[in-house]
């Protein structure tokens, strides 16, 4: 099969590397406006399968002949171009998926459902880590119960060697961090969808050492597809981001001063306060670093008339041998697996829907394991707390 990857950046290059490992992929086409990014990709992924094209992906007249013949296109560029790419792929008879993360953008893509169905094509946004993998784990877990009381989703990327005062590093996008910390958060409480403020409901959470004293708090980003279909079916659903302790309070102070606002600083510049914050975060908190991804999905419910808890957990660390960040692997592997499943043609029908409603969840999780993501599952009697399930074992 032929796959086209839009974007040769941090995650796009990693997705390309993952796809290159599969014998079913005969050709990988990568499109990016940066000649440097494409050259770096070729230096890292030395494969006869790889073809690269320096192109502005917004220029559909140039992009169209490049994409022709692809079974699937995977969007790894800026989220705002995804609706344009999705519509182009539908017109060309190609499946499309992307990393997602922006709710407004994903909404536009889901609006293509009727057209995609007519063409028997799939448009699948939000195929990364969160949203993406955590959503699939949530629905897979819920299916194991007769009745579900609560679903708690916890995931975060943290530096292995935290440095004060922030003990935080940007693993992917400063813009997305600010989006997640400023947009309203969708949750389910008492069976109904509600909106709460981000950076709130801070609680402790514990993993194995050295992550035994972390914090988690509410953030936006990707849960809306779950809240829609689970409202009235579960009493509680929430998603929280994991960080080293103190991070939520620090960001509340910074954003409370208005540095997340999309408002011009003064008449002498076009910069907004948000632009300034993005630049400073990139300068002070960006760059390569050793990291860890912590994930826990806890489902509490009733199975065979007994209260039980199912816990999915993953702790992925920076790989020093390949010099690969945990966040890079935990985002690119789910995206690559989703791409392969969609491109294979085995998923019948078509439409625009999130991965948890499209992908064969069992096969998807099996392929993640084969690609190196180790997700454990544990059962407990009773309803076990999300903060430290192992203490009840």
C-alpha cells in the first residue's frame, strides 16, 4: 500500500519511521514546506520506500497529483489544515486520519460524515495519544461491564529530570498546551455533560518510582467525542493531565495575568499576549529532553452483579538507545497503527468518526503491543480509587 504523510516534523517523522517497519507499506510519501525537515527525515529514515516532496500543503493544486494513488493520508501538520486535507482526500477517493487535538477542527471534519459515507471513505481525526489511544481504551474497558459507574482518564508527558521552577518541558506544541489550559473542559457528572474550568480539580496521583508523587488536573482536548456518546450511560467521566506537583498552580498564575489572551499587546505591535507566551515557552521550555509518558484509564462498574474496577496503565520512558522521546513514540505508534488499519481496506463502510468508533479495538491494541507499547490491564474487586490502584492490590 501507499501512504502519504503530511508533515515531516517531530511526530510526522516518527509516524513515517513506524510505517516504514511494516512490509505491507510499499511506499511512503512525505510532504512538508521545509527542505531542512525533509533532509533530516531522509538522514534518519534511510529507506527505498521513502519519497519526499517540498510543498505547501495548502496548495491543493500541487498536492493533489502527489497524493493520487495513496490508500490513506495521515495529517501530522498544523491541525488547522486538517479539514482542507480531509475534504481533498474525499474528493480524490482516499482515506484520511490525523493526530487531532483541537476540538473545533475535529468538529469540522466530523461534519464531513455524510459525504464520506457516500464515497465509502473514512475520515478519522484524533488518532494520537490523547485524544486517541485513551479514548479507545475507555470504550474498550466500558464494554467489559454490564453497567458503568465512572470512567477516569489520566495521561501526561513529564520530564525525567525536572528542573525548577517549572519542572515542565514542552514535548510537542506550546500552542496546544495553552489551548488545553484555557478552553472549557467537558466532563460527565451525574450522567449529564457539563463544562468546568481548566487547571481545576487538582488531585494527587501515584505511579511507580520516581513518579510516586505527581498531580493531575482537568484540561481540555479531545474528550468531546466520548462525552457525547456516553452521556446518560455513565454517571462520571473525566480527563485529567498528569504533571509534576505544582504545575497547575503555576499556570493558573501565568494565565491569570492574561498571558493566554489572543489580544494585541499595544498599537505598536501585532503580537498578542498569547504570542508572547508561546514564544517564551518555546525558548525556555522547548528543546530535546528525556521524558516519560504516564497513562491510567480506570473504569468502575458492575460485572455479574458485583462491583469491579478495570485499570489500564502504561509507563513509557525515553529510549536512550534510539534517542527517542516517550511522547514521540506514544503519539506516533497509535497514529501509524490507525493509519495501517484504515488503509488496509478491512474496515468496511465509511464516514467521519473518531478512532474509538471506527477501529477494531482488539486488533488495534494488539498491534500497539507488537509495535512496543506496553499497556497492562488489571482487575480489582470493588471500586478502586484512581489515585493509586496498586495500593488496593
